[in-house]
């Protein structure tokens, strides 16, 4: 896939490609390397497991880590969903409200991962 197609595919998934590339000083190869590494990041799985176990401290920590990683890679739709979940957990939200936010994180995470795989043949 050529550079423009990669950019378009990632932006369709809520990434701000140019800002991400800027964070990596314009080094496309390095940015793409870290996008690929994101696919192996365990923060989302840890978030799911912590929520299932009702361990809010661990859930907050893992989704906060996911938020930071998404932000650094300019995966902004995922960043926003994770931030919403972090804020809700910190505010003591539980039940259906938190489940809706967790579902949003799941959807944005899957969308981001699919776009990275599609765009970078990862």
C-alpha cells in the first residue's frame, strides 16, 4: 500500500496520521514500526480482564496506559474512548454506564487494530 493509501486507511479509523508522523520526527518507518508494535500491546486485554474481575484500580491503570499509547500514536478515536473510560472509572461510575464506555473502547480498539493490519500488512 502506498503512503497516501496508508494515511487514508488509518485516518478512516480515527487516526491523525500527520500528527503521529510528526511525533516521530517525520520518520515514516519508525512510526509504522510503533503502530505494528501497538498490535501486541497488552493494555486492552488487561482492561477487559480487570473489568471482568471488577478490579477498578487495575481497569483504570490499564485503560490509562492504553489511552497514553493511543495518544502517542495519534490514534485519536481510541484515545478519546479510553479517556472517557478513565474519567468514568475515576468518577466511580459502574454498571451500564461503564459498560457502554467499555464497549466504545472495544470498538475503537478493534477499529484501530484492523486499520493498522490493513494499512501496514501487519
